[in-house]
C-alpha cells in the first residue's frame, strides 16, 4: 500500500490493512454527543507548564504541520484526569479545505474548520516511543482544541507565519526562541471532555487519554488560508487531513463541566 494518507486510495478506510487496531474498540476521534456525556465532579483543573524552547522545529511531515522542540525540554502537563506528570512532545494541526470541515472530534455532529493537538507522554516511561507502546490509555495525554474562524490568533501567529516556509512535505524551519507556546492556551484549562482513545493516524495505538476543550480557539481567515496552502507528500493540498469519527463502543465520555 502507498504510505497512508487521506486520499481515496490511501485514506482512513484503508488504514486497517496495515493497522488492524483501526477497527478496535477504543479508537479516535469520536463524535462528542452532549446528551451522552457525564459530568465528573472528581475531575481536577489541568495545569500545563510550557517553558521557552532553545531549539524547536516547525515541520511538514507530509500529513500535518508540527511544532517539535528538542527532547527533554521540561514542559509538562498535570492534573485533570491524569494521575502522573506528562512531558510535552509536539503539537500539530488537522484542517479542512473549507470552513465546514476539518476537525477530527465533533460536537453533536458539528465539525470545526480545524483542530490543534498538544501531545504529551507519561513521564513514567523512558521516552515518547515507549509511552506509545506502553499499552492501555495512559501512555499519552493529548489536548484537543477546536479552531474556529474569527479574530487573528496572536499567540499562533509566529507559527502560522512560518507555514509558507514549510509548504512542501519534508521541509522544516527553526522556530524563533522567543515563541511563547503557553500563550496559545486559554488562561484556565477548564471545561473539557475526556475519554480513553487512540492516535488518530497510523499506528492508531490505543494509548491516549483524550482531553478536548469545549471552548474553541479563534484564528483569522488569513491564518486558515495559510494552512490550506500546505502541500502533502502527494503534491496535493493537505487540507482534509482528518479521520472521521469512530464508534464509541462501551466507553464513557466524562466532562469537567455541567
Ligand atoms: N493526531 S494524534 O492522535 O494527536 C497523534 C497521532 C500520531 C502521533 C501522535 F503523537 C499524536
Ligand atoms: Zn492529531
């Protein structure tokens, strides 16, 4: 099979051939149906501490654009549904070719134009790779933020301004060291959905504690257009790099809000 992608001949419907877990019972993304979620008063606030990065790359890996600091940067996530500290690994995006599609998770069937994933790994593992392979839903913690079109996102501007430099698959650029990742996050990380799921791209490992925030972030139309100018490994616009929702099976989606 050609390397996996999102086209007719290598998209989500094909992934099960290389990754049979694609048809597993803990797959992501899902449709977050408000009538079926359950408030959990035991969910604590989340704390994300992102320290400045000395050498971080922004890259086009052929299926997304991704911010990746060098390993062991010291940024970490604790609290919420998490029992231990998680180390920050990378963030990346999924988006559509128009404003009616693009997010991976949905809310009552609604898709947002894009979704931003902050990926963290359980610090009781020696590395990110070990955390992915650690088995069970506590290997990674991924924060999901919906993006909607509105005001320019000043915190993401240093990243969206770099997109023209990583237009083609396999390209990367160094991110200025004064980039403040903390500024992307809302002041308080409240009001989220959380459930046990998987990576949304191959290898689709069922190792993720998903934490999806109810409140979307805003980006400008120009910032959305920047994403839509990115080219994938087949030389086509990368937009549409989202997996459709997977069956919930017998999983519960908890909320930190009533
Ligand atoms: N899209 S995602 O589930 O956040 C994801 C896919 C693959 C690797 C990874 F670290 C995160
Ligand atoms: Zn993702």
